[in-house]
């Protein structure tokens, strides 16, 4: 029982996803001149794990085709236990934000979206564009909304739009790994809709173009701040070089997530 619990926790807490989501919240708090709260920090951390677990549970048929050795499709973890863990974590993530009324309302909305994303018959994951958008919101929109809920400042829509474009492009990179399985299961991801080469081009344009747009935006502060985007730009240029060749192989999603995190770094010094 103890060993299985550990396996479930490892399956839930994917380091890159958790780190980027929580780091995004800390950056947002820094930019909006508000102190991070433990409740909102935990809400994002736990919600990211719950979202991942819900998705993994309802993706078992797809994973049996593309990743049969993973804990759930290989039955190393009993699926019903993983679902219980995910449900508990989702509830806890919402309750964690209870002390702030606006944060609580935001978390309720995102919890509903998490369920609708994965659970049949609605399963928003099968809906083109919307599926990728919902995952991207977990790394940018949700953390920034929670930070904004702690302040009285105007929500920085222009900056958020640029960061969302970068996040959207980064999220697409994960879909290359599952392209064949998604096509069979009729999950309308970007690679399935547009094909591998066009999807790779979309990913490059959104990530590299997004970082270049961010550099232009940050010129309003200083050239030095703008140049701090170079590590993110170099990362995206490097990892996107052979992106279209990754179908069915080891994903580059972690490297794209690193690029996303690096694009947030300049905002810490504004």
C-alpha cells in the first residue's frame, strides 16, 4: 500500500508542470507588488497535480497505445486509487484558497474546467484549440488571476496575452508525443488537425514570436530588462529545431516548459 501511494504521488507531481505554475504565481505577485500567500501558492501547486492526475486517469486508453509502460496503463497503480487521489486534491486545492473570496471563486471555476476537460461525455480535451488553451491557462491565466485577486491594480491584459501565446506554443509540444494515439482516439490536438510539420511551425511561431514580442514590450522598461529574455529565446530556438521529428519519441515538453519559465524571469526585475 505504501509503495503504491508513493507511485501515485510521483504520477501526480510532475516537477516541470508544478514548478512553472507556482513560479508564474510568484512572478505575478512580484510584478503586481503583492506578497504571495501560502493559501494561493498551495492552491496552484495542488491544483496542477489534480489536473494532471484527472487527465492521466481518463487518458488510459490513449496511453495504452503510446505509453503502455506508464503506471496507470500498466496497472502498476490501480486506476481507481489514482482517481480518488485526484478528486481529493481537486477539492483541497479549492478549499486552500477559501480565505480570499475572489481567489476561492476563481479556483471553483478552474476546478469545474478541470473536470470538464477530462471527464466524458463533455471531455473538452477532444475540442480543437480549446483543449490546448485550457492547459495553457493553468500556467499563466490562473496564477496571475490569483495574484491579481490580492490587489486592487488593473489586470495587465497586454502582458498576459503575450505570455499566454508563449504558454500555448509550449503546451503544443507535448502533443507531438501522443499524436498517433490522439488521432486514433479522435482527440483534436494541433498536430492531429494541422499535421506534424505545420503544427511544429505553429509551435515555433508562437514560442519564438511570443518571446520576441515580450522583448519589444519590455523595451518600455529598459534594454537591459528586454535582453534578459535572450535565455528563453535561445532555449526555444534550440529545442524547436527538430520538433517535427519527435512524433512517437521522447517528448520535448520539459525543455519547452523551461523556455516558458525563463521568459518569466525578466518580469522579476521590473
